[in-house]
C-alpha cells in the first residue's frame, strides 16, 4: 500500500436491526487471507478495547462460520482484490444483516457501486492503518444503525398507509351494506376491535375479506 495515496472511504448503508451493545462488547469477525494485515486490524481493535475478536484466514466455509459465530460486526480485508473474489464477498455481504467494513488496496467505480448494493457499511480503499481501524469500525456501526432505522421507519410508514387503505375500504363496505355514515362505520370497526381485542386494521381486513367472498 502506497503511503502517499490518500484513503478513499465510501460510506454505505446496511440492512437490519440496530444493535444495543456497548461498543467494546461487540463480537468482531475479521476475514483476511494475509496474516500480517490481519494482525494490523486485530491490534487496532485490541488497542481500542475490542477484545472479542476472531480472525480467520480462509474464505472457504465463511458463510457457515458467520452463521455459527453470529458476530456483531464483520471486517473484511482484501489486499489484491480481483473480480471473482469481490463478487464472492459481495454475495456473502448481501446475505448478512450486520455492519460490514471492507478494506481493499485498489478499486474502481463498478466495485464501489457493487459494495453499496451489497450492503457494505464502510468501503475503504488504500486505508489499512492501525490507527484508522477504530474510527472506521465506529463509522460502519453508526451508518448501519442509521440506515436500519430509516428502513424500519419506511416500513412502518408503508404499513400504516396500507392499514389506512384497508380501513377506508372496510368503512365503505359497511356504509354501503348497512346504510351507515362514515362516522358510524368507523365507530363500529373500532368497537369491534376493542371487543375482540384486535387491531383495527385486522378487523377492517376481515370485513374486506368477507365482503369479497360474498361478491
């Protein structure tokens, strides 16, 4: 790695739930075929107070190991990335809902775009230095959590919108079939939900489903 090159850090999003552990309690998996470079990462993590670190040097069986170990954060270092290796790593990261920091010595636009698409939280080009491990790790976790929160809020907003649509349809059905006003139809749905201890949207969906069977 050339000392005169400035590191490129690409901050991306990740998918999944946010973590509530203290940062030094994190279980960290380091994937690096180069033992010397892996030791740089491990030393940087240890100096930052991260002692629950496992390093592996073989790519074979990585997916099963991740499933067994269930790490909180994954750091992947690829000294001399080639297209096949990067695609293999990206296939792996797409399946993992965890903060992922990836270090590579060289990259191009296509690889950066692929990293974003694959859910890599921090993609670092030519920036493997011991003192940079902790801030990169912190950034990966922070960005992962922020993106996860946005994804969750988006899901909740879409779900709320769908529920409102179902409730409106149920009100319309009740208004037509029972000759009720909009207020009366809504009151009936709400009272039924309270009586049956169910969500209003679930009762509305039942009305819509039943009406569909009768038509």
